[in-house]
C-alpha cells in the first residue's frame, strides 16, 4: 500500500525501505505524503522522516490533550492558588473578599459576557444573598453552609421576580436593574420592617463565625463559578447564548429558545451573586444594609470583569486578582480613591481597550502569528 | 387639607423634577446616550452654588446663569472627545452606558475628595426667605421660587427646540442622525452642543436642588439619575412636553406617599420606573422604549 503512493521509487533508500522494511520504525502508512521528503532528506532517511512525523503529530495530540484538560485546569488552578494563598498571605478576610469578587465578576461575565445584558443593579442579588442566608441562619438555625445555599436560592427568587426585565434591552435593562437593586435595599433597610430584616441596624452573625469554613465555602464558589463559565465556553448552551447576544432574531430562527436560554443564564448569574453575598456575610459576620447593597460592589464586579475581558474564562479571574490585589497593595485607606481610580479605569477601558486584558492578549497573539 | 397640600406641593416639586430630568432627556436624544453622570452634574451644580455663595457672596439665582456657559462648554468638549471612539465600536449604546458610568463614579469620588464628604446646605433665605401662602396653605418659599424659576427655563428649552434653527437641527438629529447629515446638518457639532445644553439644564437643577433636597452631597448622583430616568420614562423618552407631565406625575406620587406612607416614600421612583418600564414602556405620551 505505501509503495503505491511513493512518487520516487528510483531512490534506492526509498525502494529499499518500501520493499524490505515497511515497519522499520516509521509507521508511514497514515501520512504517505511525508515519505518523499524523508526519502529525499538523504541517506539517513528514516530518522529524518521519523522526526518530521513526530513534529507533525505531537502538536495535534498536545492540542487535544490541552483541549481535554483545560476545563479542569481552569477550575483547579484558581482553587489551588486560593487554597495555598493563606500560607503566603494570612489575611483571610481579604482573600475571602477577593474570592467573592471573582465569583461576582464571573457572574457578570455569565450575563454580560455571554448574553450582552449589563446589570448595573447586580449588587441587588449580592445583598439579597447576604440577607437571605443570614436571616435563615439566625431565624431557623440552619448551619452556615446551608445558609450559603439559601442565599443563592434567595437571589434566584429575586431573579425570577425580576425576569420580566429581560424584555427590556440595552440601557433600559441596565437602569431598571439598578432601580430594582435600590428598591430592594430601601425595602430591607426600612425601619418599618426592622422586626423581620433588622432594618438599618444590620446583622450580627458572630454566633456562627468560622473563618476557615467560610474560606472553604469561598473556594467551592470560585471552583463552581469557573466551572460554569468553562461550561458556557464549550457547550451548546453557551453557544446559544452567544448567538442570542449577537442577534436574537437569527438565533431564534436557528432553533434557539431565546427566552428560556436567556432566563437560565440570568438565574445562574443571580445564583452566583447570591452565594457570593452569603459567603461575604459569613466572612465579615457583622454588616449593615449599606455594606452589601453599595453600588460600588456592582462597579467593582463590572470593572474586574471588563478589565480581564468578558466572554472568556480566565479574564474575570485575572482582572479581579490584578485590580483587587492592586487595591490592597496600594493600601487605599480612603474608599473614594479606589472609586475614583476605578471610575477612570472604566473610562480608559471603554475608550482604549474595549476587549480588556483578554483582548490585548488576543491581538498580541494574532500579530505574532 | 392634607391631600390638598400634598397635591399642590407635588405639582410644585413636579415642575422642578421636569427641569431635573429634561437634560437627561435631551442627552438621550443624541445618539441614544444615557448620561449616567447626569445626577453627578446636578450635584456639581449644587456644590457650585454653595462655593460661590460662601466664597464670593454670589446669590444662587445669579449662579443659575453662571453655570450655563461652563456646563455647555464642558459638555461640548466631552462629547467631542469621546464619541469618535465610541462610534467606532460594535456596540456604542452599551459602551456609552459603561463609559458614563465610569465618568459618574469619577465625578463622585473627585467631589468627595476635593469638596466635601458631607452634605452641604445653603440658608433658604439666600433663595427665598419667607414661606408663601397659596390658597390658604403655606409652602416653603424655596419650593415656590424653584418652581417659578423652573418654568421659564423649561419654556426657553421648548422655544429653543421648536422655534430656533439650531433647535430644529437638534430635533432632526434626534429623529435620525443619518438623514440629518444627508440634508447638510453638522450632526457632530449639533450633538455636542445639545449635550452641553443638557448638562447646563442639569447644573441649573442642581443649583435649585441644594434647597429642595435639603443640601448637596457627593453620593447623591446615582439616586438623582434614577429619579430623572424615572421621570423621562414616565413622560416618554425624547419628548420635552412628556418630561413636564412625567415630572408632575412623579412629584405628586412622591408627595402623596410622603404624606400617607412616609417611610416608603424612597421607593416611589424605583417602583414607578419599574412599573412603567414593564407595563407601559412607551411612557404616558407615546414613543416606544422597548425593543427586545
């Protein structure tokens, strides 16, 4: 069989190899086109052909290996890094807050990066998660880890309640969610409801305080949020979302159930924020409505996600690590400085690098290729 | 008695709210930009009134005129600087939203750092000393004067839009920028100028607002933007007359809640905004807001 494809039977080495030792060391059967090159390479044809074959095949197999392993890597590496981080930098509350922001940035990524809906009021889910979990822990005595699940469930409920907002587009959606978040805050902090929500007087979770367990909850949430985004990057569901983002009408025409898929993304995103809120509440253990409903939480999550690059798995993670780390490194005592710096950063991002770090990396790679 | 008071003060507040929101409405007409920094410009107007009053003894009614050229110039330059980059991207509406969000955060932080982190207020005597009596009931003088001052400003805006050549060009750009360009209107210049005018309206509202909101503080911007947005959505986007209607409806709704359910009054703008967006997205007077 290989003999037939050999275009140059006159070359002695080739003839020799082809007739006497077909299985010498090159299984040339599958890539016949390489043989003449190997044969023409000279007297030591076989090793040359072998190395050539190897170099041709290995990137392919390494590629499939990478493709196969990369989702696990994308989940495992961040979790592993955060798991060892306390050994290097023992400020647990800072690390938990960073993990909370990773989850929030990935949540923004799910809804904005994949469907194009930008929720300015994203913090509403965060706050509801914090309150739902805290009240469940205080009023019904469920263990704190269950509280985290309750927090996510509470945020999903709010997401369902607000799901009609998905009918709005662009700016209307963004501002309507902002109004919704402000409304939820003003309900929760209303002194008239102090019997239920403790109104403006805040929550004290001191009785269940456990920094290590909360840290583990944070690790789990980071892993989950990475897994969700990796899944979206590689599944038909994620593809459908991106199709909706680009053009809802064409997506519907191609058989995508626009309403259902969009709703699912919205609820996943709200669950992530709710769980993040619960982890945060558990970690700080004493907080006021203004701390979990501050619009700056939305700002941070959006900036971190945009800075890293939305629509990618690593972008929001890297964005959060860099910017929130920077925030801590500068040692900003005055939150206004951070707000101002992030404000300017948003402006600069939009005007100069709309694709974020991931966009920059992509264009560098493209230029090199 | 109580009801009558709530209705009249709601009406007076409503006229002021119309002024507060009219700038946002005008800016929205320009290439669908939602100026999320609108409330922060209002806040800056309030701080401007404070600084000029205590620094140079300028009465707020004069400040009202001083802020106009400053705001027009700032808006013109800002618009000229950012729109070329925005319009080159694939989703300018969304990006402009994010951009102005960033500008809003920057202004708020800068104001808190350089001006004051606390609320600042002016004595009501600097605008109108005496309470005024209308139909047997007394209202704060600042409220009556603010409403009386807002009306001619709104009238001037109306005349500018509907009776001047520049206003006609502005409306043409609002209706369709490409068509406007095709008939020889300098779209970019007209848009930039209108954006400046919209900021001037916001700053003027801020000068009056420092009295009506009981002071000015750096963090008030976001809330004011949402209120303004509620008013223009209520009155239907892009329609100046609608903004007046929206302002009055909002003012009366707020005052009624304040009177009968005072602890829930802060919810009014948010709930109104959400309800109107979901049930009557075209507003009370027409044009559609919902597209998805």
